[in-house]
C-alpha cells in the first residue's frame, strides 16, 4: 500500500492569499513555519531552523473556513495534506516543484492583544463541520 500523507503543525508564516482559478473557483495559499531543533555533537551548541512550507487549499469548504476564522500570520495551524510534485521551469532551468495540497486545516487562534477584553480568545478552535473532511 502506498501512502501520500503530510501532517504539518506550526504557525502561519504569511497572510493568506486568496485567488481564483481560470474556471472561477477560489483557492488559498499560505506558508506554514515549522521549527526544527538540533544539537551539534562537537560543541553541544543548539540550533533552531525555520522551514517555510507552501500550502495550497483548493477545497471550497477549507477556503471558506479560513476566511471565516480570519486566519492570518502568526496563528497556530495544523494541516493534513498530500504532497504534489510537478515539473516547472524558471529562466530556462527545469526543476521539480513540490506543493502541499491541504485536505484539512485547523486554525488555533491565540490571544489578540489589540482586541477588547470581552472579545479576546485564547487557544480556541472554531467548531466547523467541514474542518475534518474525510481523507
């Protein structure tokens, strides 16, 4: 059995971009920042590496969910996805590009320091019947 499953957990690295396909279907793109930590064997120095992974959302329910919760840079996010590879070309150089295509997205909002006290939310998830689309 072959599996193509990607699970990412991190923070949204840039504000979402909403676009439309040539057929008029709306989709969203954003990046997820994933932190990795390693320790150098020689001098025990700890290193932190940030990896930015581009995520594309074509499911209309996921796009609507992202708009409704006002997902933005810095929000914690979990993404269940698949990896998609395709040939691309840039300035005459051909290469393989990998994209992560979202199947499920959950945004966890953190406390908004600019919001009035009565509307602040800490680590809350909006209940969404489409947030857990079957894989």
